[in-house]
C-alpha cells in the first residue's frame, strides 16, 4: 500500500506546534466558543491548585484547513490487513550518522549514569539504514520515545519536557526526514510514549508541564499484589502522574493526538499501561483510534489479565487496539529457550482463543528492550531459529528486536554498530524469507493448532504448515501426522516446499504426512505453487562485522533502573524490582479490574434478590457518540472525548491561566449556569444542601455520561438532572469549579459506583429524584465541632439503596 502523505501546499504546516516551556502562562484565542453541556467521562477525584498556571486548551488554527488532502494515519484494520511486521529499535543504540560501525571506542558515555548513558544513535543514522531494514522485508519500525529526557534517559522512558524533542536524537527536521523517507519505502513508524510518569532524575519543578507536586499522586511503594497500588503508586520511584486529574489527563491525551498528527506517525505504542486508569486508556483509544493503531504495553504473563487491557469485559470498553502478548512471549522463551514442554505453548494458545477479543492485533515477540537476549539465555542458534519462525508466521503482529538478525548475545541494548549491518547473516536471511511470504499473504487465515507433543508444535495458516521443535542442534526426529490433523488442501500426492530452504522434497501420502526434522531445524511447508524463491537483498553499502571484538559484559538495565534478572525459570523477562511482577504473577490469578462495587454492592444485590429475585439494575440510556456515530454529531470544544475529529483538526496545545479562563467564561456566558439559587459560603456549607433529603451520598457514579454543566451545589446538580430527560443520576464535584467549566456530570445509570467517604473534598452523587421521606436513607452529616465539610464515615444503607434502585427500575421515582 503506497503512502498518502501530501498537503495542498506540499509542505508541513509550521502552525502545528507544541507548547514551549517558556509559554506556560500563554492565553488561548478569546474568540473561541465553549459548549456548556458536554459528554463527559469519569470525573476526577482531585484537581490541581488554582494558583498553578497550567490548564491545557484545545485550539483549531485556521492554517490547518490547508490539510485538505491529508491521508489519515493507519488504523487497526489497515495494520492487520496490510500484514505489517515491526522492527523495534532503541534509537540511541541502532545507528550512528555517517554509517560508522564495527568500533566500540569513544561512542558511549556514562557521565554519572549508573546504568549507561547515550551512545550516539540518531534519527539521521536510522534514516541512513532504512535500506538495511527494508532489505529484511520489514514494513514498520518502532522507535524510542522522542520527547526530551533527563541526562540518563537514553531509552526515552524518563520524560523531562513534553514540549521538546530529545536533542540527542536530532532535530525536528531530521525526525520529519526520517518519517518521510520511511513512508517513501512503505515503512510505517510507531511512536512510543510513556504517560504514566515523569523522570526521577530532576526536581519536579524542572519537569514540564507537570512542574508542581499537585499533578502527581502521593508517593507510595509499589506492591504488585495490591490492585490499588498497581495503578496509584510510584513505579520504581518514578513520579506518578495523577491521571484522575482532568487537566493532567486532558493534556496527555491532547499531546498524544497532536504528536501523531503532526509527525504523521502510523502507530502509537503506550508504555506501562497497567499503571494507568482504565478510563484514561479508553479515552486514549477513543481519541486516537481514527488516526492510528494503538498498542499498549501490558506486562501481564497471564492471558486473562492481559486481555482486560485490550477490551475490558466488565466495563464493556475498548482500551487498546492491541497489546503486547507477554503470555505467549514468555512461554515461547521457556519452551524454546529453556526446552520446557511445548504443551505450555498449547495451553497459552487455548487461553488466547478463549479470553482475547482480537488475537490478530496482539503484538508478539521473543526479545525486547526489557528482556535479555534469547541467545544470552540459550546459546543454541537452532532453538532461536524455531522461536523466530513461530512468531513470524503467527496470527499476531510480529515484532523483531534490533540485533536479532545479527545474532546479538550480550547486552540487550548494545549498539548495533558494534556488530555491523551484515545483509548476508543467517538470521537476516531467515527473517527475509519469512516476511517475504507473510507480506505475500501465504500466512493469511486463522491459526489452527495441528499437532503437539512435548518436543513438537505444529500449526497451520490456511495452506501453510509450520513445524517447530525444541530438540536443538544436532538432533532429529520424525512424526507421521494423520490426514485429520492436516489442512484440507493437503491431499494425496500434494508436493510441499520448505520456505526456509527452497527445497520441495516433501509429498503428502495416503493417510497423512511424514514430517522429518533434521538438526533441530523448523519447517515451513507450503504447496509448491505458493513458494516464493529466495532472492538476495540489495546491498546498501559495506557492512563489516567485528567478530573478534569482545561483547560488552556490563549488565544493562531497564528504563526503570533495574537490572536484568538472571534467574532460571522466568523465561528471561526482566523484573521491575525485587519481587515486583514476579511475586504478583506467582501469587495472584485475578485480573486487575476496578472493584467499584465491592462488598457493599454484593449486599445490595443480595437484598434485591431477596425482594424480587434476580432483577437487573441496568437503566437504559442514550449512548455517548462513538467513532461510528454520525459525523454530524457536535464535537465538544473542551472535552476529553472528541472521537469525531478529522485529520484536519490537529490540536495545538497552549496552557493558559485558569483564573483568567474562568473570568473569560463568565464574560462569554453573561451569567451563572447554575440552575439553583444557592451559593457557596462559610457556615452553611455546600455539602449540607440537599443532604437532608436523605438520598445523596459521598460517591462517584461512573456509568454512562449524558452531559455536564457547572453548578454550585449538589441540589443544583440534581435540578439539572431533572431538566434532562436522559439523566437518571448525577455526580457533583464541589471543588472542581476553579479549573473546569463542568463540575456536575449527568448520568444515565449509577453503575460503576465508587464510595468516597472521608476527606474534605468528596464527590456527591444521587438520583434524579429522592425517594419519599418515609424511606430511611443515608445519614450524611457534614457538621461537627470544627464546622462543615467533614463527613462521618458511615456507608450507605444497603436496604435503602436496594429500595431506591427498585423504585427507579420500576419508574416510580423518575
């Protein structure tokens, strides 16, 4: 598929620019219009200080209208249908500008970086080696995060400034040139990013735009056996961005969309997604899925855990197009790298078929920047050949880590120029053979398991039979596979050719096929007419190999600063700290899901069942606009959902002063939007209003949003709900007024209920109408000797809540 990347001017628009660190208090265009009633997602539980000059704003500049012929970035279907195979590079370690290679002297430096610093790889160097990558057949490249990192963040996962590029990798023009040249070769570029945290190397005041502790969660140690800690605590000491805060979440998602469209990236890889809120991931997908293919790094060795991060069955929400298939990657490293039984692969594949919504969009690999090299774990090249063959024909999107083609061993982030760019290397040829057939469609069709033993694993893709083993070098075996276990097209006398050797010496017999394995080598068998004979790749310059030079003995470390685990039974994947994922995945089989209902919900359900049997509590609602909705749906100008944007609507990012913004909103409106007459004040505080009705509670309702307004009390929020036919419940955030035009979310359902008693800024939620006063409700006192705003920690009464839901289910209170 040829790239389509032109504008009417033939040039990129210089008006598309991220904010700079110096314009943190810049104003937005005062002429823009705001939509007061908007579709909203989950309200945040905290907010930034109003004195902090940061509030992201979405602007559409008129110069972007020049992009009338912009071709949309690539979606999930385009990625899968065009049979993309990804080559992953660590930008700093892949290529020096000018083609330098075969030397170790004077290239890398530490400068106080305990785990290594920059080695000199650049975007320009990568661009010069695109022919080398294309020669293997790769049609996609995953590059390191491109934002400015702190001194030791050569890998890109310690962001310092979201508004600047990593100066070690090159200039903006060089990044544009890389993407353009890649597109000329029909190579798509995957942008990598981390939204979970900032760098720990700099004081927070030096980070941008999140230069105040108000944007971060309070520090707590990571505990992978605690679901709450996984999403709320600091990963290896990295300052954890609080994505519950609307302004933080909105900036990150706006920034991600801005970068994808500005640089014309074709894929979006998101780091450490298990540490972010589900709603944040869903909003990222909703914003980007029309522009690009999204891949999330879900470091999950259990299939059912991983599956939740592609599609959350409990919330019924898509979170990512694809996720990293760690369960299969780890098992392949065990079965081939440590010669464990291949029945382990069979079990994982069965789990994938059962649990995963979209297997074809998973990203599969056997090496990565967070794993030690396969050949470091297992020096037998034949076993590595079997592992690579398995993933390159599989019904996932294969990822091959840079250096695999050169059989790199020590240092999972060692510079490739130490080895060179040999286009006649054994694995270079293997990869080229496999990708050539994959791109031609030879490996299309469903993946079907055909025959499995401890040492043998055979699967098919339509007419292709993939035969792998963990016998290893110097060993052979044979097995007769009956006709019932073969593809239907394998009839008697069908001649089969081996893609890996171009030999056609296998014939289907009456009753089945005799499979003979020599020297532990895999077989990829196709009907003779489907074989594509191997051709030598074009040689792009000389590529000397420094075979005599010593491999680096240093232990490289992950982006979180933790060394490679050299243990025996973990499949070679890298832990993120002592215990870390290893303890969690060894001790827990439960998926990381929000326990929004908890014990209280169970009690309520029990009451309902006793009263009426098994009745549903779901209330019908008007769904929010989705990417498939009509294009005429109005787009929120300041919302966190904007699924209807076109490629022309590239947002610019401009933090503006929140106090000035609120003043501007008042000037535009001319009056308050509150539908009630109450105003905030001391003494008779906001939280007492309406609570005497005995039907409000300190909670968030995270069900379907149907709109949002700005009010000054819970009662005002309830009145707004009563004026909207779609609304049946509401959630009011009293301390959210300083930073947003919305503090009252109108809901179609009370599903996804989170109790939030305690603290001085609780959320208040309730139904459209309160039950009659004869019903004993929730005792919600906010008065004590110190004045208002401190709620008593008394949970809602289950019988009351059951009665309320029953009444609303039957329409008695609405």
